[in-house]
C-alpha cells in the first residue's frame, strides 16, 4: 500500500506520537509511507530521524482551499492509496483533496472529542470527505455515535501501541532537581496548555505544604502557559515543591524514577502519558477524562477522580501513598494491561487490516 499521513499540528503531542509510530510500523512491513507536515515541525524532524518519507506541507488555516490543487497533484503523482488526516483542518483540506482526487481509502484520526455536533461543517467534512474515523477509546466512539451522523462500522477503535524500551535508567531526581530530602515524587507531563490543568497540581502542592506532607511534584513539558504557571507557583509559595522542568526526551526514565503519576487534565482521548506511566509500573491517579475507565478497569489499574477538582486529586494521591496494598496492586495490574493489550504490534496489525479491508471493499464496488 501507498499511505500518506497528514498531520499539520505545529507542536508535539499524542496525535503526533501516534502518527510517527503508525507510519514507522507500516513502513517496516514494506508499505510505502509518507508524512505530510509543517516544514520544520517536531513531527517532521522525528519522521526524518526514523527514515520516514516526508512531504513539507504548509497548512495553517481551515479555509486554505487554495492548497487543494497542490495537494491533489502530490497524491496523484505518488499514487497514494490511503490518506489519513489527523487534525480537523487536515480533514477539511486534505481529505477533501483526497476525495476529489479519487484516493481509494480516506480516514480521520480522532483521539479527542474534536468533532463537535454543534458545528454543521463538521458533519459535512466527516460524513462526506472520509470513509471512517479511527479513535483510541470506546468513550469517543460512543460519543460520536450518539450524534447519529455515521453509518454502522464507520468508527473504529484501535488502541494506541506502546513499546517498552529495552532498558530503563534510574535518575536521582532529588539530586538533579534539588528536591526535599526523602520526599515522595509525583510526576506530571504534557503540553503546558489549559486542557492539561497543571494549575490543579500547583494547588495540590499547596495542600501538601499546608498539611506538612513531604511531597514534590515534577512537571515535564513546554507551552504558552509556562510563565503563568511558574508565577502562580511562586505566588502560592510552592515553587520549591512543584518544579517545571521543560521538555525532556527521557520521560520514561523520569517516570521510572518517580513514586506516582498524576493526570490532571480536563480533556484527553486516551492519554499516552498515562499509558507510559502504567507501563513502567508507576501507580497512577487521573481525572475522569476519556479513556481512563478503559485503562483503570473500575479501579483495578488506577485511581480515578473528578475533573477540575484539586482536592479530589490531592486525596487520590494521598490514598495511594497511604495504602501499600492498593499501590502495589494498581501498579502491577496497570503494567500487565499495557504489556498485554496495548502493544505496538497489535496496533499496527489493526491499522493495516483496516486499510486492506477498505481497499478490498473499494475494489469490489
């Protein structure tokens, strides 16, 4: 198959990680794969690092219809069989171009609830331009099916795969980040964006200080809220308890060296960071965003708390720290779940089979 992934998001996140992993896995199975992305973006850099073909494509606006002829030309000249459009603007421009060009199979990847029922043009784009939606959680599938827009078997749940590195390294977090001696270390990671609600972790730090608990919180990631969050931590006098350490490539080693992982988001699809933490055996506390019920299995693999509630996150963390049996149980169960269900081979198998099935269906028409 000749497959093109279109992902024009300018920064790195879960969708970009999925795009790279999917493209790499399919390429390793002998398919011709290319990633179309913004020139100079992180996803383009990582595609090149992984020897994946790239097509620099400047698409910044949902209304960039003048980009369609050039994109159609690329699809035609490269004889693309399958197009996967990741961002909503990728669907509005890229999927429309692919439909006009007669690409045999067109899919959209939707890891969060970005298709909104209140937007009529979403219904147009996602029912007319694409042949199916790929999502990574049953909760998103159920939400979209409740719109009554889509025909049966239009939405496909394919869990994201995870590959455990051959070797994990312990990092002396207390020494590297000048943490309180003997403190319990809580890890958080992600873009410093409103949806991630890292302000709640700052409030958790303040509660821990007030109750004289020896906790430290480390947040890895960058984003436009970085200065605002640091100022908030300073204002609440917890800048020594919660540390914003910027972008790190050794996230798994940082998690492996921590005592707890906390996800404070208001919205997610199925958090890659949460799966990574579970994979390295880290006990996890998460807000009740999409995908967490599937990951935590009614409390078997983690502790789920209410969204937007710093006190609930604080109590969830404290409960796990104070209950050794619970801590060990959710750590073991979470690690086993990722190891057996969320494998990279399984993800690539399911994506490959979906594409082949759609191409066979198209050929029979």
